[in-house]
């Protein structure tokens, strides 16, 4: 799997250390193993997980600004775990309301020795933002409107929302609630992935 990951990274012009590659592959192996009992993802094959979970997550990294991030509705740790591996100097809070997912994430934290993630079981609207976050990240979590209404208290003064989407959601962007603006939309290129991927970056006015 290391070889496949390396060729995907080369195709995406991403360079990582051998240790980071080992951690990413270790995460996929854990996801595959736990998935049988916990049903954490609909993607069953580890080779597909490398494309649809790992690469799909880490292509966002160059666009993140700051050091403290929260991944809301993280599920089995996507995109938070891969991002934490490729950006070890940043801290990622991984928030999910389901206990089984958070148990899995604590095991990932332990086995991969990831000191820059903090798995938390909580509903996002009840989670305190002290200190505030530089970035609020979501992948396949909710509409932009729901994301902003549930997570509006989480970013700091200059913090941003990072929404990972498939096709650019023009209708959601045009229906943003008052007080928010889209600062950037980025078309992401994920090697061997069918369909479009976009990052929508939003800030409060």
C-alpha cells in the first residue's frame, strides 16, 4: 500500500516523510479492520480508501490557515486524521456525536501516536470554543447554511470555515445567512478520483 500511496502523492505533487506515509497507511489498515464491526465508512477496499479518504483529505492542507482546527462531524476521522498526520505542528479537535466513532479515534490516537489530535464526543452546537479555533472543517457534514448556524461560535476573530464539497454548491453559496461571505472557492484535484471536489472557504463579515 505504501507504493500505491507514494504514486498517488507524486501525482498530486505532495511530498511526505516515510513516517507520515507509514502513519497514513496504518490509519487505512485500522479503518479497514474496524469497519467490519463498526461500519465506519461505505468504502470497503483499502486501495479505494487511499484515494477517496486519504488523498481527498490531504489535498486541502495547503489552503488551511492557522494552527488550531476543529473537524466537525468527523466520523471516523475524515479529514482530520490525515490532515493531522501531514501537518504535525497543528492541532486538530475531532468532534463527533457517536461514541463508537470516538472510541475508534482514541485507538487511532494511541496506535499511531498522534499527539496533535483530540477526539471528542459532543454535539457541535453544545461544544465550547475556548480558546476559539483558527479553522472549522467539515466534509460531507451538512449544508453550508446548517454548518454556519451550528458552528458559528467556534472560529476566532480571523478564523474561517472550510467546507469540503463535491460539485460546487452554487445554490448553497447564494443562500448564505447574513453576516457571512465566501472568501474563496478552490477546485481540488484528487488523482484517480471520479467526480468533482471543491473547497469552499467562508468567513464572518
